[in-house]
C-alpha cells in the first residue's frame, strides 16, 4: 500500500443496537438500514467503512507507526466481533430468545466502544 486514504473524517461509530435486525414484524422496517446511515458507521454490521479504517491502519503499519501492528490485530478481532454479534442477534431473535438478543446487543455495544477508541488512535498523529 502506497498511501493512506486522505481522511477518516467521514467515519464514526454509532452503536445502533443492530437495529436492522429483527425486521420481521417491525412496522416500516426493512432488511437493512439505509445505505446512507451505514456508509460511515464503523459499528454497522453491513458497512464497508471498516475496510477504510483498515486501509489507514495498514498504511500506518507500513510507515512503522508505534502500535500499528497491534491496532491491525485489534481491527481484525473487532471486525469479526461485529459479525458475530449480528449473527447471534439473528439466531436469538429467530428462536424467541429475548435474553440472547439483549446479550448480542450488549456485545455489539462493547465492540462499538472499542471501534471508537481504535478510530481515535488511527486519526491521531504518527
């Protein structure tokens, strides 16, 4: 990779509680949240925004920034955790498991907080 993306300004973290999930039976809800809502939200399960953050982290690692390799490893874990929470919520809701839904949302909220911290580090100075 030759250069980092120009800016992380469009990226943000909003713990949405996996609101797109459980769309069946929710009046006015659709399968996914609006593309605009998820475009820059690192915490959204159905966004490509995390890949933009990864590109910045990879560029920082290529330049030898302190902690960049650890941040890349954390990105990998958090990306997987967002997907795991998304799938856990879907499974719990399908099975009528309200406590499982709540646990998946809580796990997602914790991942969102860690993504916000990672974004802050990535936006900081080398």
